[in-house]
C-alpha cells in the first residue's frame, strides 16, 4: 500500500505484509522524520496465506542451512552480537573496532551458507553485509531474502547495515527501499563508529515509539 506523509507530502510504498494486522502503528517518514499513523484495522489488511508451491519453495531454499552451523564461542550475558559479512580485510579492520567501541562482539562468516546457518541459530543484534560478499550482489541476495522472510517481531530486532559504493551514507530512502536499517558508502568506513552510533540511536528512538504504541493498543 502507499502511505503519504501529511507533513512533507512524501509517498512511501509499504508492503501489506510488513504492517501488523488489527492494530495501529506509527511510521517515521524517512524524509522529514515526522510520524505517520497507520491503522491497519481500518484498511482490512489480511496477509495472504502462502500457497503449497510457495511453502515447498521456501522449504527447499532454506533446508540444510542449520547443518553446517559452527557454534559461537561463549559470549557473556548482555554482550550484543554483530555478524560481519565482508571478505575485504581492510574494511573489516575499520568495521570491527567500531563495533567493539559500541559494545558489540563481531562475528565473521566466510560464506553465504555459513552466514545463514549462524543467523538461524543465533540472535544477532546487527548484521553488516557488503555488496559482493561471497560473489553476490545486494539485489536478490540470499541473506537479505532470508531476513525478509522472518516474522516482523524477529526481524525488527536485527539492525541490518548494507555497504556498497552505489550508496550515499545514511540515505534513508535507499535504506527503506533495500529493507535495511542503514546504508553506508565504503569511503565513509573510517567514520563507522559515529555512523553506527547515530543510526542505532535513531532506530532505538523509532522503536520506542512503536513499542509504546503497541502497549497503548494492548498488543505488547
């Protein structure tokens, strides 16, 4: 469905399945940061049940990913996990220190298969995916595809960062179009700590409003 911001006139396209049914939510406009209230109850949104073919396709697509999952080393309670998916050692040398300063423990993965295995079995707070990781582009990427199949309650707990030369760092409209929380240009990686700090802070503020709204309507 299309939603128009009454403050700046920006039109947002939001897939019906991304909106919780039978409740009202506030969406933050990526352009003016204004709040757009959407009452799904008035829209009569009913998520379409997957067909038999779709269920079979999804089962075949993700089956076996848990088999090769390597266990993570012991992590103390309260430590946030970040999965870093980038094969460039120079980029990793800029990403990992930024994560550590912000209280995350960086976990690496060498392939798409291994990455999805880890995501299936471990609760990551953040996933950083670079364009070209494991020879795959971001459009139609198996990892983002997997994340988009998660339930909304699970997906919103994962902060997804996409890195690509085609992005302008912190372009909110591009992040929205890519179903990500943040997009970063590789040239700005030296400032990764500040970028992540600002991005995660804005995300926490947004979901505070979202969770408060759920409480108001008795859904949380």
